[in-house]
């Protein structure tokens, strides 16, 4: 059962999507095209992602430092200062040496998939009684994460050329396809 406020909010959101379905469609097509481009040329997408992250770190670090000095009387000044300096340093390093930054980010990506895989497997084994037959899906997902981690880590340094770009491309393509589906459903009235 939904509350009246939630039902009203949901109704307004649906109406806004119906009104702007063309914008969602255009964004979806653009994201899908960019996603396929990233999958076709993953080295370029990997470098572009590294540079984008470099700018995000640099800008967030500078803003963090400015705010830290602006509110220097607040507790945690030194921790905030260290955080801002580290963000600026990470941004400068990624922007100054994007190829090496892509290599480092690929190592982090491989470690993430490995940790996620182990956690998923342990979660599946822990819940196999409660989830009955569905726990095996979680186990398979964990094993796939470990397989992806192995492909990335064993393939280094060559996997640094394609791993980040390919995964970003897949994400963009699926996100774009979702927006296209939502836009078409809104246009046809089935949303």
C-alpha cells in the first residue's frame, strides 16, 4: 500500500517523464552511441576516463582546500586539509601521467572485482539456507567477479589498455538503452 504523498510524487514523476520523453530518448541514444564507441576503442575511453577522474579529483581537492581554510575554526581542520591535499595530488598525477594513471586505476579495478567476488561468495554461502535455490546465483556472480579480476590482473599491463574503457562503454550502453526504453514507454503511454 502506498501513502498518498508517495502516490502523488510517483504520479508527478511519471507525468514529467511523459512530457520530456524526447529528452530522455536523445540522452539515451547519445549514451548508447558513446558506450559502443568506448567498447570499439577501449584504450581511448580508458585514457578519457582517467583524465575525467583527474579533473574531478583536482577540482574537488581545490574546493575542499578553499572550504577548509574558510572554516578553519571547525573541528577536523587537519584531516580536512590532508584530504584536500591528497585529492589535489591525485588529480595532478592523473592529469600529468594519464597512461600510468590508467594502469594504477586498472590495478584498483582488479582488486575491487576480486574483493567483490570473495564477498559475494561468502554472502551466498552464509545465506544458502535462507535463500534456498537462489543462493547459487549469488555464488555464480561472485565467481564471475573473480574471473574478471583474474583476467584483468593476469593481463596487466595489457589489460590497462582495455579494461576501464570496456567497462565504462558497457555501462554507458546499458544506461542509454534503459533511457531509450523508458522514453519509448512514456511516449506510447505504457509508463
